[in-house]
C-alpha cells in the first residue's frame, strides 16, 4: 500500500488530494455520465470501510484513481514541489540568520559587542515583525488577495501554474472563494518557516561564537540611560525564565561594570590595568542573550508554524465540498442507482473566457428539500409541470409562491431578497429564457443574493425550452465569468 493509499485509509485530505480532486473534476467533464457512474460505483464497492465525511470520501476516491494510473499525479508533484520550496525557503532564511548574526556579533578585540544592538535586532525588531506578520495574516481574511503581494507567494503560484498547466491553474484561481482559507494558511506557514529558520541560523551562530571564541559584551548608548533603568528592562525581558534560570538574568553589578564608552575605548568604570578582567566579566551577558533569542525569536515562530499547520489541516477538513460538481461525485459514490436526467447541457461544453471554469450541471438536492423558484423577467413556465420536473430531476419541492425578478416591480424584488435573506442556505432556482440574454441586471441580482444571504447557497439557473446552441453558450459563458462555484446551469 502506498503512502497516498494509507493516508486515504485514515481519511487524510491534504494539498495533493485537493489538487488531484480538482483536476479530476475538470477531466471528468468530457466523459459520458454513465461511464463516470460505473467507474465511481466500482471504486465505492472496493472500499474496506465506508468513509464518514465528504473529505474522507474524496480522499479514498482520489487514492483509488491514483492507484489505477500508477504514475505520480499532478497533485503529488505539486505537493513535492511545495515541500521542496519550503526547504529552499528554510535554508535561505537560515543562511540569512547566520549572516545577520555574524554581522551583529562581529568582535575583533577593538570594541566589545553592544548588547543593545543585539537586543534591538533579535528582540525588538523580531517582536515588531511578529506583530506585523500576525496582523497581515488576520487582515488577509478580509482581503483575500493581500498575501499575493508577498514575493514568496508569487513564486509558489508560478510554480503551481507551471506544474498543473495554465488552464488548470485558471480553474484554481476561479475557485479561490472555496479554497481561500486553505491557501492563506499554506502561505502563512511557508513564511513562518522562513522566520523560524532565520532564528535557528542566528542561534547556531551565536552558540558557535560563544563556544569557540572569547566574546566580550558591553552596552553603550547616546541616550541618558542609567544602569538601574537597563537592569529593570532586562529583568522584564527575563520574566519568563528568571524564576528557574536566575543565572540568565543580568545583575545590576554586571550591567554597571559593562557600560562602555567608545571614545575612550574602555569600560566606564574599569580601573586602570583591569581590562582583561573586565572582558571576562563582560562575557556573562551570553546566557541572557541566548534566552532572549530562544524565547522572543525561536519560540514564537515555532508556535506559529505549529498553528499554521493545524490551521491548514483544519481548513481542509472543513471544506464543504458541496458545489454542484462536488455533490455529483458524492452522489455517484453513495447512491446505488443514479439516472442521468439532465440530458446534454450545452453549458458543459460552451467555450469560456480564459481562466474560467466550465459550469456544472445541477446536482440532486434530495430529501424533498424546498427550493425558492424565481422567474427572471417573466420567463414562461407551466407551474404544475415545472414542479413535477423539479421533483423528478432534483429531488426537491418548490416553495410557494414562485417569485419574479428582473422586471420593473421593485417592491416584489425587494420582498424576494428579504425572503432569501431569511432562508440563508435554501437553494434558489432561477428560470430564464435562453433568448433573453444576460446583462448587468442579472449579475447585480446574483451579487445582491450573495451579499444578503449565505455565500454557499446553491443557485441553479434553468433555461426554458427553445433557444439555439449559441444562446445557451452565451448564458453558460456569462455565468462562468461570475466565477461562482455554487452556480450551476441546466434545463427547466
């Protein structure tokens, strides 16, 4: 059993599985429905234990398709490339940490190392960077494209596009509203790995310098700072460890003895002829500085890496996987008999704009779920016949009354929006006439629905009878341009 199959048996759903799942959805669009049904039913019959969640089901499904193909999949290649990119980021930032530490700890014997510079670079700047990083990550939740401005993210995106191809990459970007949370956590973890590596490089360099050279430390500043004030500042920094590691807390005597004046190239309180002794005393700063590097540099980044890893796994586990395409896969895997009642949907093969995903067909809603039906611009339908077709094709009931939208009756349209706002996730079926071409009014209507109700509400656009292939293609291409993964198109 391969690693992927073992992960699937345990219900693990990671980056590789997500990418392979999306690519498989795109590949299956050109295959006959009956062929897909037979394939997926055979896969479900081979399962040793029935998966309990959609994520486990998809992981099993992807693993079975991988086993049939044999060769490494695009998702596995992307996952390996992402791991390699993380390794390169780690090594690069570790070297940067080594370089910065060598520059800050440079000691030639002429002047001791200024403790305040070490604290400024590895504590103050680290804490500022930490706060900015966390604030940027939190802000990215409300501004999904914010993290795309970071160079690391841009490089990794180009790497993914090269591995999966520009067409498939366009599909991922078009469906970012689904996977934006996973994307944020993955980018955030990569950046925190770099920061962690920086601190590891700095700490290793610091310990090597302390172990193999005779470093001398001092403190010097143009500002009027008394030894007592610096002692209180150091005691505050040492608060996390001074109870169990008192030797890593600089005493007032050490601080007073190591004040340095660069103009005289001597310690301020050094008596004549005592320079060597003072240099030995000055080395007593290193336990405190090492603990500062560990507590304020390494530890926060390690915790952020662990938090980001947990967040990425949690986001993958909480993916709804309930768009029409995804629901169709789940239905094929769980329903013993699934009939293709939708016929040929021109929206499935209509040419789309570059980087846009083709529209799926409406998936069955099931359980006699009630759906809100909207006639767009007085589309003509036979209500009784329509209700029966919805029950047969989608397994849903029509909630009365059938509403109207897109006309001049703004009061009725506002009542519909209030009704949708109250129902939140209740599916909406929009009946349109194919020759009544979509315009900005329809886009505005969909946008209002998204703003005033749940973003995961399924919107099925159903075309009435009649119309030619070109008119159907116009609707399919227009809806695809909306890049809304919860919109599907079929026949009324």
